[in-house]
C-alpha cells in the first residue's frame, strides 16, 4: 500500500495520518446516517490500516524525526501555504 510506505518514511505524515484515523474512529457514533454495520466496517478498516502502518519498518529519517516528536511542528498551517 502506498500510504503505508509514505507513513514509514515520513514521521510527520505518519503522525498526521494516524492522528486523523484515530479521530475518525472517535467521531463515527456522531453520524446517525451510518448503520451499526457501517460503523463496524469503518472501525475494522481503520484498525487494519493502523496495524499495517505500525508493522511497516520505519526509515532512518523517520526514526530520527520521531525522537523530536511533537516538540517541533511537523505541519504547515494554511496561512503558510497561502503565502507561497
């Protein structure tokens, strides 16, 4: 899977993707349009994707950046992107 490879190479991307997957799972019950079966399918797919991401061997660059963690911002704000 392409997403797994990208997450294994880039700590910032990994942090953003895994954070959003967890957030998505936590919001599922807030969508009454989804059936219980729909929610279960989404939760299962999130769990499968998280397992693949976690199991993938991480690059040296990823490991070095992970030591810094969230102390240093890993993303760009929308305003920063608009200034380009």
